[in-house]
C-alpha cells in the first residue's frame, strides 16, 4: 500500500515545540500567540478520497504534534511516503520549501496545493523541490495524479496540474472545473487528527471542529483570495441532509461539541440555511455552532432558526466603517445594512464576531478612525482586526503592486495581524502598524464592552470560561 503524507509544516523555520506561536486564519493566514490551532478542511476531504481509493494516509500536523523542522524531517525519513502533499500559504512558504527539499531528496513526490500556489504556479513550479502543483480544488485531483504516477499514465490529462516534463519544461494543463456535486465527496477524514488539540478563541465547548458546507462566493470583494483563486464565484453547496450527516458524524463519532461552519458565506441561500436548521433542531444533537454570514442577508426568520438550531455566534465581514471604502473594496454592503444585521443577531440572542480591516489602499487616518468608531458603535461580543493582506491572485494584490506600495515582497513579512509591509498613498506604514498594535486595547477595555461581557459571562459556563480567557489577554497586553 502506497503511503501518502499530508504535512502542515511548523509555523516558522526556527519554531520549537516550546514556542507559543501558531498559525491562525484561513482566508487571511497569519501567525499569532493566542494558542489557536487550525487545520485544512480540504486536505481532510482529499485524505478521505485517497483512503477510499486504497492508499495509506497519514496527516502530520506539526503545530499540534509539536514537531519542529528537524522532527518533521525525521517523520518523512522514517515513514518513507510515496508522496507528500503540502498546502502552501504565504506565511509558511519558506518552511514548505525546507520540508519539500528533504522529501524530494528522499525521492518522495512533492505535491503543492492551495490558493497561494494556484496563483503563483508558474513561478513556484520552477523550484527544484516541487514536482507538481495542483491548481484549484484538489479533493479528487491528488488521487488522480498519484494514480497516474504509479501506472505511468499520461499526466497531460489531469486538469489543473502544473508540472515539469522529463526534459524539464514546465507544462500547464487546462484548468480543472470546480466540483459541482459536493454531496458526492466523502466525509473528511477527521479521525486522522486529534481534534482535542485544536482551538479557536471563538469556541466555548470542546472538542471543536471546523467544516465547510459550500464553495464559491457570488460576491466579489477585492481582497478575498479563495473565490479569486480556487473556488470561483459560482455558489455550490451541500444539501441539508448531507450537512446533517457530517455534523452527526462529528458529534457521534468524534465527540465534537462545537462546530464552526467556515463557508465564504453560509447564508447565500436562505432557504437552505433554514432547512439545515430545521434538520438540526429535529436531530437534537448535543452541539452548538457558529457560521460565517453576511449582515445584509440576515433576516429575523433566518436568525430565529439559527438560534433554535444551536447557533451561538455569527461571523460578519464588516471590513470598513466608511461607505465610500466599502464601495471601493466591492463589499456590496453599507454601514446601515451592517448595523441592521448586527442588531438582528443580537436581538435573537446570537453573539456577533465582526471582522474589520484597517489600511485599505484608499484609507486615511480619518477613515481608519471612522472604522474604529463604527466597531465601537456595533459593540460586538468579539471584534477581530487585521490589515488587508495583498494575497497573490487577488485584484487587491495587483492594485498595490501596480502602485508600488510594497515595502517588501518577502511573503513572511505580510502577517496581517501583527504588522503591515505596505506604504499607502494616504496612510504611512508606521501609522498603520500603530493602529494594529493599539486596536484591541482600545476596543476591549471600553466600559460599554466590559459591562456587556460581564453580564454575558454569567449566562453559561462556556461563556464564563471564555470571558476569563478573554479578560486575561485584555489586561496583560
């Protein structure tokens, strides 16, 4: 049986098992020190396809297994996999290089996947340590590629593959169409991970898991990588019964007590959302969940059913508190619509996590302060701040590149949470980094916020322990 290793590398080249640094974020990956640990849902989906096809599959999640770079190399040497699959992200490309070089030297086939290499496949395939890059969604294509390698079948028939011919010439196969039938995918191989080791600050019950029930977002935000690289803008979704089947598996087979539904936008199809909620309500599973939604799509009916089904939080991409900036980033929402969506969720007893971004190309000190004040006004239970990372393959990256805004093109310098490496026309890099460094203190130490969260913490044990964690961070930073 051929062995395939999925490897999520250590966060940095010099990372050690005692380090507090971990990788967070999916659409906008970053490094942090909050203890968050995440995994790739699509890797687990791909692993299930391979396992169903008769391959031996191992998932090496270096951060939770506390494997530094030397230990990761030993895992590869001792395991002798036929191939390694790495989802490469802009913050870990140097580590992916190092892991891949070691695997390549031991004659493993090295396969890179993900939005980053989909956008930069022509450049990244030139690296000696990389044998194949699979563009777009890779749930099925990894198995097709490995099958072809084993049987010496022609590689030019594999959609979405960028590879090097025996002569060394780079070959770019035609794109692979997005997967239409998401119900046909197997339930991801969650059992390959110890879910008890995964943590996000939004969770209140453990073990917790993240799943994705739809792909493709019809909106066209200028900075968002997934729709512009691997998913596309055509909405495709699992049916409500298939969603229920996966949630039931997580609860009954994996012991999961909370789920984050991390779709680009969960509530594109409101009827589907309500049907999922009705099925969950009838199933009476001991689980709560949160979902990525759009404030302008939220209605009283949807919020009512979300709450009844066990939804404890919605995550909104607010991004800016200036209507002109919202238009320029193609957010297709207004401040008034955002206010309404937050109000509806709170009215139905659903917590809100607002995501905002400071430092768009058009921002000034005045518009950044307007965004900060707007976040105070909304007073969400949680607000997450970042700077818009210019990810490859996005229109936002092209905009900044064309206007010479980059202070560095070293990818590890673009950590959207801790600092920015761009200089904007009306906002200096120093000012932007100061806003990033001070936002959380300004937001989370406000009397209105502390009062709200003090009341909230006594509503459940999960809220109580989560608030204690939050307060311990607020007053030690």
